[in-house]
């Protein structure tokens, strides 16, 4: 993204030159800021010159072409991820950010990563093939074959003179010494290596001597591993009837073969571990299963022995069983008779209890009639006294009500004056001249108007 010179370069305008003074440090700092904002992270191609590797692990060099050169620095935490060593005069491509080394005012590039010149085309070809094969479904997990639980024979497709093969063989020897191994030799690097790898895969698939294959080689640059990025190898892996484990390069290396293979291992050693069981672990698992099966069988035998004892104890002579049944029948008969007798006695005692309760609670009719007459007489007296009391109270309240009745006041010649709103006028301050009023007499009403207030 390019900066706006109007907003960011105003300190170079004429008014500031005459009035503003800045230090060299501030100038370099502003220049560095402008460079980092104006020039994005980009790829730059050139030839390495004056390469120096410092004890700190940092690399300092120049990148040049026919017409110019630029200083570069690649710090240790960035260059440690390169799996190759750049050399003086080598043509490379760097991904870098333009900046300014403030202490010296030097323009330089801070390099993020580096690759050999031309690798950009290889990466582009890799991505194009990857996208095309993925679109056709070659990377679909549902297409891939499961690995066998117990490999009966393992096939290894690789170059016979590589360290990767020795790593795989030593791992298999350590984990499963008796497991047969077939090696399908093929070049893994070079012009016709892809065709040879595909042919070896087809041979192994047609012979069907193995039930799992390992496709492996050691680490290297993208050019070294390019044979495994060829479509012919990918198609051979897909057409193979035997599950294939890819163990190509280091953990960070990815090839088309890794995406197409039925299982990807980060290294050849890891591929050998995926293809084989650990004999010591298998022996431990078998021993555990043997002990578990022994315990289950022993427990079953003990249960059957106990069940036999129970059945033997239950097995008796028929005559003894008849005698036991007769004894049980007699005992049941005696319990039934005793139970019926006890039931009859219980009901008899309950009936006697009801009789005694009824006799003790029989009503005394003459005394109840006398008590009823007494209650009737007392009720009549109470009602007469209450009625008399209420009559006197009513008469007293009628007298009070007559005294408080406004009509009585009006009958004595007084009147009540109301305003136009219907409120009672008690004070002359409530009215003023020309106000309408209403006067209520003992008989009828009259409308009036205020002429003068006193």
C-alpha cells in the first residue's frame, strides 16, 4: 500500500524547513516508517554477494543484479528453518521487507524466507496440480483404504542406497523382527524417477505379495522431492490395490503423494511405525488378554461348581419329599385353624365392646326434655330484652337525626346559598358582584345575582 504524500511527507514542505529543526535520529526514524509503510512484503530476485555468517547466527549479504545491489539481513530465528545452505554467487529469491538501518542510515532488506531461483515456478506448478487433483476427488478420505491391523508382509518402495530405507528397516527390525519385508527398488530423484516410482507401485499392486506398502525417501529441497509431485505417481497410488503409507522427507515437507496416499507419515521412521505393531507391546497385549481369559474361565468353572453344589443339595429322596410335604400340609392346617379361631375371638370381643359403649352412651330423654324447656325460656327472655334495647336505641337515633336534619333549620326561616358550581357559600369572600347564586328555602329554590358584597 502506497502512502499519501500529502498526509505523511508534510515535514518536508517549505514552511517546516525554515521553522522546524529535527535530529538525524528522528529523520532516519521517519524515513524508516515511510519505507515500511510504502513498500509491502514482496519477493525479490538476485544474486548473493558478500555473504557473512556471524556467530550470533545472523546472515548478512548483498543481493545484486546487473544494474544495482541492496544490503540484506536474515536473522537466526528466520534462517534456521531453511533446509539448505545458500552460497556466494547463488541466484535466489527472497521474501523481504524494505526498511532502514537507523544507526547508519543504510537502506536494507529484512529477509523473511529464501528459496533457490526458479522455485517459485515449482511452487506454482505444485499448487496447480494439487488444486486439479483435489477437484477430481483424489484427496477424498472416503476413497482411501484402511491400513491392516496386522501386517503379514510389508513392501518398501524406495531407492536401495538411501538412509531412509535403513531407518525403515531398523525400525521394523526393532518393532517386529519376524515380519517379512519386500523391497521394490526405484530411483527417487532425477528425470525419470517419477515413471520408475509409478512402475514399482504397479508391480507391487499386481503381485499382491504384501498387504501394506511404504513409499519413502529422505528430506530435501522441492527439486529433490519433485518426483513425488508428478501426476503419474499420484495416479499409480490411486490405482494400487494395496494400502500405501507415504513417508517422504521431513515433517514439514508435503508432496502430492502425501495427499493421495491412504495414510501420510511425517517421516520414513514414522511410516514404519504405522505399518507395523510393536512386538513388545503386542506381547504385553497378548499376555494381558491371556490373563483376562484365564480369569474368566476360572470364574466360570467356579460358578459351575457352586451351581452343582446347590443342585446336589436340592436333590432329595422322593419319600423324604412326600414326608416333608405332609409335614408342611399339617403345619398349614394347624395355622389355618388357629387363625380362624383367633379371628372369631377378636370379632366377639369387638362386639362386646360395641355393646358396652352403646349402653354407656344411651340418651336420658326426660332430663333432655327438661333442659330443652329451660333453654327455650332463656332464649325468649334474651330475645325480648334485646328487642327492647334495640327499640330504645332506634328512638334515640331518630331524635338525633331530626335535630341534624337541614330541613328543620329551613323550617325555622333559614336558607342555604349555593354558588353556580353547586358549592355551599359560607363566607362573602366566596362571591363577587354579578356572580350567579342559588338560594334554597324550606319550600323551593330561587336564583339570584350578587349586587354588592359587604
